[in-house]
C-alpha cells in the first residue's frame, strides 16, 4: 500500500513539474487593446518576438544555464542594432 502511494505521489510530482509552458507570458495582440494603447502593444509584441527568437537560438546552440543570460543579452543587442 505504501509503495503504491509513493509511486502515485512521484507520478503527480513529475506531472506538476514537467509542464514548462504553463506559466509563459502570452504574446500581446495589438488588435485586442484600446486604440490609444495599440502602438505600445505593437512595440511590446515586437520585443516579445525578439526575446522568443533569442531564446530559441539559445536552445539550438545548447547554451549552458549559467551563460544563458549573457547570450540572451548579446542576442537582443544584436537584434536591436540590426533594426
């Protein structure tokens, strides 16, 4: 009985911690905001897309977690300079 409960608790724990995308920030949709805030929403969406692209590049390059921040900062600076 105890072994079954332990296995069940382990399965529940794995399920809770394996869902990574549940807390991700959603992309801003400029068409759903008030007209006076649309320009700011478009800028925010462009920034979110740049951040997502840099995160994808970091995953593709298999950047170590301790080096990820500097990689992302450098990538975002390059993306800003390339505008």
